[in-house]
């Protein structure tokens, strides 16, 4: 999985999003400030298509309306606005049309400046793009690749808002817990990932290990121009990748792992390779 999956497309010419403080919004009237916000908001360099081609199958999504804009249009957001959700979903659907056996998870977990009418608009957009590819809510343990292929489903939508109850194809957010370490320290991050794996629910949910470091205000102040990638990610990704290599998938093991700048190391290939351990286990028991 990728963290803030759409952020390759945040636009420094766009207004600052409603996910930012009033003070930041005031400062952002200066174009240089918006350039700096972009440096710290972008967590991925690859488009959806490129991420999919690289093996990413879980997408972490934050969305917002544009306050003051006429209509209900919804955009991806992380500090600044990105492309419309509609355009992003169409790009993903094109890939699924070309690869009918691939399955993806779309996790809508942060909503900004959205009333119920915005939610209904967005949910209708999701349905009109994917239609019969959408997998209805089911017992997690039943949802195998075989199950998805038989039903010709390819998409699981997680929707962290009470309105999920009105639509059978929206999985509740509590089926996709994603504990967040909120630290700049790679050792604390790895300890947190270990602890939350130990606390992982044995049945009934998926689980996201967020292998990401989060800058503090003082981190940004000290390294304004360098940005997230050069300050935190480059230096620590090799250690994070080593942790990934040591994991085992399956019950009480890792399930979904997310990272920033997934192309910088063999992140997707390393996570995918963990599945071989499940195959070996299956062969030994049979």
C-alpha cells in the first residue's frame, strides 16, 4: 500500500485545504509558502497508474470539497488540493479493466468540508465508476482471491463515515484499522509497528501497518526547503525495509503495509514476496 496515495498530484497553485490550520491558510497567500507546503505534503512521486503497475494494491485516500465552489465536486487533498476523485477513480478503473484478476482496496479515511450531500455525490461517483466490480460487505475471512474471481469483483471500498451503513458496497472503517505511530524516530516507529501487530485482532478485520515517519512542526522549520523525502524518507527507508523483510504474513502477522515514496526502494516487491512464506506454509501442511 501507499500512504497518501494521490499526493503526487497536489497543486501549489491551488488553495490550501481545509485540513490545515487558519495560520497556515493565512501564510499560504504567499506563493513561496505554498511551494514549501507542497514539499511536505507530497508523499508519493508516482501516479495511480504507475503505483498499480509497481504492485501497489491498497490506496490511502483523503478527500474534500472546495469551500466556496459551486456544485458537489470532491478532490483529493493533503495540505493542498489535488485532482478530482472522479479522475483518479477512472484511472484506477482503466487498470482494472485491463487486469481483470487484480483486486484493490480503496480506503477513504479522512473527509474535509463535506456534508451528507457531498458524501452521497462521492458515493454515487464511486458506484458509477466501478459498478459490478464492487465487493459488498462480507465476513473478512470469506474474501479470498478465489471468491473475488468467481464473483468478478475487484474493488473493496472502506468508508470511514456513518453513511457507509446505507450502501452495501461500503465497508466500515473499523474493518481497516491503521494505527499511526506519529513519530520522526525510526526506532520508535518499528517498536510501534511490533506492538500494534501483537494487538491486532485475530479475526474479522484487515490491518494496516503504517511504516511511515511523520514530521513535527520543528522538523519542517529546520528543514524547510529540503522537504519530506530528503529529510525523513531517504535516510530511514532502508531500515524500514529491513523490518518488512523480517515479517511473516497471515493471522497475527502483517497484512497491508504502507510507505511513503514507494518507488525509492523495492518496497512493493519486498511486501509481495512475503506471500511466498504463506505458500511454503501451505505446501508443508499439505
